[in-house]
């Protein structure tokens, strides 16, 4: 999954250095990851020159097909993280009954 994410970042950022900055990795590490991914797939995904990169036909297909999955996974991971950020546990209140009638009902409803 990591190599796919790196490839998608390179395609989105239109370059290895920009993708490395986005991912907080070294440019060499990003380039090596893409090369390793291409070797594993047995197909070239990115045509490289000294001035620019361009997705090959296979690279374009993989980018278009994998981008929604990468976005869904990032959203799912964020949602899981956000679950952990919320409040949890038991709230116990001790108050006179009259206080509940006057303002605690509205307060608790707003809190919930």
C-alpha cells in the first residue's frame, strides 16, 4: 500500500521532490520506492526526464483507478483517529431534583 500511496503522491504533485516534501520523505526514497514498485509490477509507470515527469498509459490507468481507494483509506483512517479524539466515559451528576427541572435537562441535552 505504501508504494501505491507514494506513486499517487508523485502523480498528484507532478514530481518526485514535491511528493517527497508532501510525504516528509527524502526525494531519493520516493524515487526508489516508485522504481521498486515498477519493478515489482513489471511495467513502467512514469517516464522521467531531467526536467519533467509524465505518466505512461499504465501509470495513468493505475493513478485513476487507485486514487479513489487511497482517498477512501485516508478518510477511514482519519475517522478512526477522530473516534479516539471524542469524549468517552460516564458523567455522574449529583444535584437536587429541582435543579434538574430548572436547567439540567437542557444542559444535558446540549452536552449529549
